[in-house]
C-alpha cells in the first residue's frame, strides 16, 4: 500500500469516525436538521445528484461500474447515463494506477487493491443521515454543489453536474476531506 493510498484510507476512516461521533440522531418521526447553509435537495439539479448518491448507497454495482472494477463497466453499463465520460475516465485512471501500484494490476482477494472508497460519495460507507446540499454556482447547463452528510456536517464533496440530453449527470467530484478529485479542476 503506497503512502498516498494509506493516507486516503486513514482519512476516510477518520472521516467516518468523525461523522459517526458528531452526528446526532433525530427522534423517531423527525427530520435531521441540516447546517444552516445546507438543506435537503430542493431544485432539479440537487434532486438529480441526491438520486444518484442514494442509488449508489443502495447498489454497490454503481461504484464498481464507476471504477470499472473487474470489468464492471461493460457488465453494468445501464449506470452510464448518470455520468459523463470525462468523470468516468478520471475515476478509472485513479483506480488503474492504484491497482497497478498496490497489486500488480490484478485484484487479489483479501487485499486492498485499487481505490478504497467510493469515487462518488467520497467515503468508505454510506450516509445514514442522508445528503444535504448547497449549490455554489448554477447556469442553464452546469452547476457546482457542495454536499454534506446529515445535520451540522462539513461538506464531504463538491460536485460538478452538467445537463446532457435533458438529464443532470455527474461530470466531476472533488472529495474534499480525502483530497482526491475526479475530473474536477
């Protein structure tokens, strides 16, 4: 495991522990109250991003598709519609580079080979409290959105969404806490 890969792994674990300890569960039937600048998905682009993030939380095949783990890009191509080629290519370059440096280019059962987090939600786990949004910039065909996990959280990622064929899709992800980005300049 390279130093950079170890750092990303440790940062991901610390991020998870930080959120688990700092998040407050809400009483049954009450919504978690987000930080003042973050809110549940409100507009079309935030709702599209929320849909994609929640879908990936509920279907592990999506992250495998994004990274093309063990040839998943061909097997699960139905997920292609949620992402631009530029984002997918960037994530897959990171995955191949780590796979080559850590495991000689092949996945080895029981070993950490490749990117050891979600290239979409920027963590090793799912958000149990849901996602909260703050749109930084928006135009008719592009938006930049900060995403936080649950109430009173700091943002975990910054997303660039673009409108393609009438559908908002992920074009870039900046994993703020772990310092990795995928097609986000």
